[in-house]
């Protein structure tokens, strides 16, 4: 996909998006684990083996609470246990808080992060395309016989990007 301009751009967009949402993903996992812990504790305090607020998926209460919370964050709601279980008002309060936080707040944050990433990559679309094509060439450089290709040549110049060029120039100019 690096070979063509349109698809090379999307590779950069995908990798930049995944990189930019890493902290968001960590925060989302913490929120999901926190609400799953709440519903696990709430269900664990109920006498007997009956599940009220958490569906049965694998049979392990902790994992079932995590899966139920994750699915609620995606918009799949199972309200059967909320009608008759103990602590109904507390469960409904935390259910509403959790779904609002995950569905409204976090998903809008995700849209904002992805929009910002799209705008940044859109600005450097041509450079991103060339970078991906150069990476493709670098991936298959071992296929070339460098001894034969540059036979009789006196010099070979290999250029690589340097990340901190602007900082070094600023440091040098401040010394004078």
C-alpha cells in the first residue's frame, strides 16, 4: 500500500491515529475497569449465584462484569437485572454515569483526537506519501547489489532526517 500516493497517505493516517489515541485508550480502559469493579462488587454482595446487573458470558463474575461494562460502553444494554435486583437506584445511577461518561464524553474526545490527527496528516500529505515510499524502498534495499550498482563511483551520499535540527540551530544562534 506504500507504493501508491493515495494508499500511502492512509498508512500514515492510520499509524498516526493509533499513536495519538494511546493515552485515550489507557484512560478508557481505566474507566471501564472502574465501573466493572463497581458492578462486580455490587453483584458479589448479593446472596446466591444469581446475577442481577451483569450478564453471564463466561461464568467468572469478574470477567462477566468487565464484558458487561464494555458492552454497555458500546451501546448494548441489558436492563433485565435493573428491574428487580437489590440496590436498584445505586445500580441505575452508576449505569447512567458510566454510559454517559463512556458514550458521550469519551467518544466525543475520540472524535476530537481523530479529527485533529486527520488535520495534521492532511497538512503533510505529500511529505507523508514520500516518507512511506522511501520506507518501502528502504524495506527492499537488501535486494540491490550495492557493490555492482555503485561500481566505479567515488562517493555515495546517504541522507537521513535529523529530528532536532531546529533546536540545534536555536541553541547555536543563542550562543552568539
